[in-house]
């Protein structure tokens, strides 16, 4: 279902006034989904989500029990990913004080702390913050935004934000806040889904990056423009990919309880509400977790078997800028 402008224009939607990145006013409808349309900017390529029907809180899925439950099952995988992410940062000489915005269940912070950093994490979910505090006692984890947590200006050497910018309506503004919080010569390290990934070209509107809670969609040009407009000198910019063995994107919706084709299974894998009668379409906690483990193990076995076939194509697409993610690291001016 690749979105065609002619099809999208028949929907009753309002074209955004301007691109959030470059302020271009000539945006084009490009992808139509059930509850939103993505308008893209012909100047920088940034995509803006316009919702066509009422939606629930976009951040709701990060608040529920299934988020921390599933992330706990994935800890060995997410810890490996954290180590790979830090390896991309290490060559730029990151200073000791590191902040992660949207820290999730804390694996990147734990990795950085083990390598000598003093770490601070922010997340919007009280449940996630409580989980990290219990998993890593003594780690400085705070619930809230940059504004609500009142962090001191120029108090960090590194700020990392992985898959955060696509959730905010003012990504340049958020990047400027980050710049204000890093010391002179400090680093800002971001990753976002890549709108130009070959997966999106292959899947069209069915691409998993068109998530309901993604209000923006980045190309390499638009992310670079956002970073430079925020006052950063881009040190490295490339598309990135996970090892096929560790890539979990296609199976995560099911694990988090958002089934697509297997919608009934996705629903069954959600924790039951407190007032749900026994047997009313919900599995017991033990059975649900057991099924999630089996699903994850089966998927990982498939990915390992497919690695030899996928890796050559993945390397080719990475060389052409078509990886799943965009990775950029920028440095604040020395003075």
C-alpha cells in the first residue's frame, strides 16, 4: 500500500502549514494509513504526521505493564544493542557526564556507567523509571521532560536520545535544549528511524516506522538540517542497522501486545485488566510470559538462520544510506 498523492488527497485532512525542519510551505501528501496521513517536504524530505481520526495518548504504550515486562524478556538483546551503540560514540572521546533522554529500561546507561561515565536518565513513564531504579540501584533516573526536571545548563558532556525525536512536534527545539545542556565541545548523539530505508521502499505504508506515535519521519538531509540549525557541527552521519540476529523490529508489535495479522494473539499477550473475569479472553501471567518467550526464541532462531542471506543485502543498503536507522553525532562549539 504505497501512498500515492492522488489517493491521499481524497481524505479530509489539512495540509501542515510548513515543514518543522526547514519551514518549506509546499508539503505533499505521500502515505495514507488508517488513522493518519504523512506529508513529506520536497526540500528536506522530512515527513509530518497528520491524524485523520481521534487517537489515544500516543505515549500510552510506554506506560503499561507490557512494556517493562517485554523489555525484561529482551534484556540480553537490548544490552547487546547498547554496547553497539556505545561503540559508535566511543571514537569521539565522550566526556564523563552522560544524559540519556528517553532512557527506556536503562541498558545504554548501564553500559556507559560500566565504562566510567556518571549517568543520568530521563523517561516519561513512571513505570519505566521505577523498573530502572529497581534494576540498577543508585542510578540517577528521573521521570519527566527536560523542562520539568530542571537540569542545569552546560552540565553534561554527552546527551543521547535514541528514537526520541520522531515522537516530538518540535525536534529542532528539543535539539536546542540538548545543546544548552551540554558543555562547550560536548556531544549530542541521536538515532531515529530512517524514512529512506529500503524496508520502507519495500513495504510502503505497511512499514513499521509509520507507528501511530511517530509524529515525524526523518531523512538524512532533514536530520542533518535539524542538527546544524540547533547549533551542532555534525561529526558523523550515516544509516545504521542492527545485526540481523538482533533485529527485533518486526516482532516487537506482537510482544508488546499490538498484533497486526495475528491481532487476536497480540491481544491475548497483553496483561489482563484488574477487573477482567478469569478466562475472559486473557492468558494467565505465567502462560502469557511463556508464550512471549517462545515467540521471541522462534523469531531469533529464524533471524539467525537468515543472517547469511540478509547480511549482504543489508551491507549494500547501508552503503547506499538505506539502513533502518539514521545515526548522527554532533559537537557543540568550544566557546
